[in-house]
């Protein structure tokens, strides 16, 4: 089932997510719905706060990034296969060079800006079966994970922009809050909630 994506300005996007257990209600269904929602919106990642749930859960599928021209054949192969469910994730290390990449967000439609992040992360998480992993990931997959991880920490990519950039996009962010944007996927807007 395709869920509505929560738009910029909704308080749930600012909450630090809570850890969940295997007993979380309808977890398998929620994960399947999150993948369906992400794919229907042409996303590469989706976090539970983006569908209105302040919990530490996000999904990623980096396959669309495999087509970027600069990728080596090894990077292409890795990205094509990198699909994961992250539960109760904790980034334990961010290292390497900082690099800028043009990021967007399904909760912030039509806003894309260069965001600087570290090139490599080490992350602990559980998969959908609550099997624990510790992985070191770099490049575009690390970036996607960092973006989604920020969501479960109540952080948006726009928080990482300079004050000048924030001023330049302020009107677009206000339009999103008021539901004055058009997307080809289902959204819930902060200002329209009570109507």
C-alpha cells in the first residue's frame, strides 16, 4: 500500500525516532508499504518519520544511483544491489573526505541543494528480521544512509545549508508547508492537517 509522505513543516520530521522491537505492530506490512511508497515516488530512501511515524526505521535502495556516469563498474554493481532495511540504526563513525552532492528529499519536493557529507560511515543496525549488523559503507550508498539516518534524528538536509541558501529557499519551504506544491505522489502538508 502506498502511504502519504509527510511534507516539510510537520512536527514529526523534527522528532528523534524511538527504538522499536520485533513486536512493533504490523512491522512487516509497514516495511513493505515503505518500499512501495519510496518506489512510487522514485526515491532512493524513505524514513519512518516521512510517513508520520517517529521510530528508528528507514529503507534504502541505491539502484537508481548506479546509472551515474562517474561510477566505476564496481560501484555500479554495488549500488545496483544495495537494498537494505535499517532498524534502530546508530552511526558510530563518519570519516574520510567531505564531498558535496546535490540532494533532494521526498518531504521537501522541488528543492535540491549541494550538501556536504563525509565519504564513509560505519553503522550498526538490525535488518527486518532483527539480525544485527555493523557495516562500513562509502560513496553514494553512505550518503543515502546519512540522509535517511538524519531523518530518524529529526534532522533535514536543509538544516545543513548555509544561512544564505536557507534564505534563498525560504519561500519554497513555506509553499511546501502550505501545500502549494504539486507532486506525482501522495503527500500530507503541515498547514492542511486540520482542514
